[in-house]
């Protein structure tokens, strides 16, 4: 996915603009992998947003940890 697509998707999902800038500015290539985006979002305390693009099965261990993640609606 392109940086522009990633930015739009994160904005649509309610990710803080400063956090979007941190994630995007840390990536120098034109295209960004969904895994990279999810890893960076989790580092900032957000839920994974892009896992559906690379993982058809949601890991049960992830579900048990999701209560400790920052939910987009929490902001």
C-alpha cells in the first residue's frame, strides 16, 4: 500500500495525526507493508488495523491481549 493510502486509512480509523506522522516519517520507501503499519501502531498502543490484509485467521492470543491495547474510540 502507498503512504497516501496508509495515511487515509489510519485517519479514517481515528489514529491521532501525530502518531500517523511518527509512523509515516519512520518509513522511507514509497510503499508500506500492512505488517509494518500494524507493528508500529502496536508500539504506540493501538490495535492492529491492517491484519485482515495479511492474516485471515485472528490469533486467539492476540484476542486475549486486545483488552490492553488502546482502542481507537478511547481517544
